[in-house]
C-alpha cells in the first residue's frame, strides 16, 4: 500500500514549514540538500512532525488545513512540547 505524508519542518529562523509528499525520506533529503526553493535559504532544518495517510486526498486536505490560521494554531498546540524543547516557545 502506498502512503502519503504531511510533514512539518522547523527552519533555521524558527518558522514552521508544512509540506506534502508520497516519499517522505526523499523529500526531506531534498529540503536538507537545498533542492527545494522555498526552504533552501532557511537551512539547517529539522523534521519535527509527520502524519501518514492511505488516501492522497486526505493528506492534501490535511496539508491545506494546517496552512490556515486555525490549522496553524491547532498544530502549534499539538506540537508545543517539541517547540518548547527546541527553544521556539517558552
């Protein structure tokens, strides 16, 4: 079975980047190697959260939601302990 992923990266400027992929390890390698235009100047970066889905439509819907104001707020609540450990929030 093929899986689809929504992932969150912590960028060097302490911003969060939300993305979608069917190849999580390959996509993270692309980000880390500077092959993704939107993150190439905000390295180093770190994968701090990932969710897997059986249906591509579910993963795309989740990514779209996480990019909304409400989604960003809920995501920050969900991963607040990680953000605290990384020094992003107090």
